């Protein structure tokens, strides 16, 4: 049995999110929340919300015990990129790529 939660179109680059995901991958869900709460990066807040949502799904929809949950999968995949233009030198236009991410968490129960 597994519980999932996904946050789509998060306006932060996946490159900034992936190191945070690596920090908590495979850890106990409660321990992961504690780590993320004290991580001073913007992406930690995103993962915190998604893990809390997955834990709520596990408890309310599947009747799992919150103490025995661990993070079996956690990912930050690339979402759509907004393309914008900024004035460059000599009348040119320089592109600005505003990247977004799809963040997902899968929780499983330890036997």
C-alpha cells in the first residue's frame, strides 16, 4: 500500500529542488519533516507541504499509521517553461526562461 501527493506547476526550477529531495529520500516521514523544517531553502517549504499532504492521504484514505511511514519515492521533474524577453544591448532581445517543476512524493508503510 502506498500514498501519493503531487504538486504541479511549482514556480521554482527543478535544479534547485533536486538536492533537497536527495536529503530526505528514504527517510522516515516524521524525520524528513523535521529536516525540511530547518532547511533554509525555498524548495524545502514546497517539499514540506507535499509530504504533509501525502501523510494526510495515507492516514485518511488508506488507514496507515503515521509513525511507520517512510519516503519511498521523491522527485522534482521539470514542468513547462515560461519564455520571456528582456531588452539586450544594441537593440537585441535576451531570453529569460522561467522554469517550473512537478513535485511528487510516495510514502509506504514499514512492515
